């Protein structure tokens, strides 16, 4: 079985992480995946970053009812940190 995950060089993660987790293009471009998480290399990292990206988009679009529904189903933004 072949597993693909991110590997960072020493010091690289702390330099890249802020850029990976910041929305671009006025909030319309968000990146997700385990590489964009504090838990890179784990599926929970991919889930956390996907949650974060979806919440960014919902907040940008002012979809309060969907934000509340997402929080009800998945919990707050730090649901697996």
C-alpha cells in the first residue's frame, strides 16, 4: 500500500503554514487537505482543514443558517485539535 502525505523540512512548516491557511482572492480561494493542517500526515488534518475552508466560505457568503447547521453536526471550528 502506498501512502502519500506531506513532509516538511526543518523550519519549513512554520514558514508555509500561515500562507496555506489564509484565504486568497477576497476569501473565495481556500486550500484544504492534510498539508494545510497542524495535523499534517493524518486524515484528521484533512478533515480539519476542509471544515476550516467550508466555514470561511460560509462566513464570506453570510450563510448563518448553514454555519449553525454545520456547527450543530460537526461542532465548533476546533473540533479535532
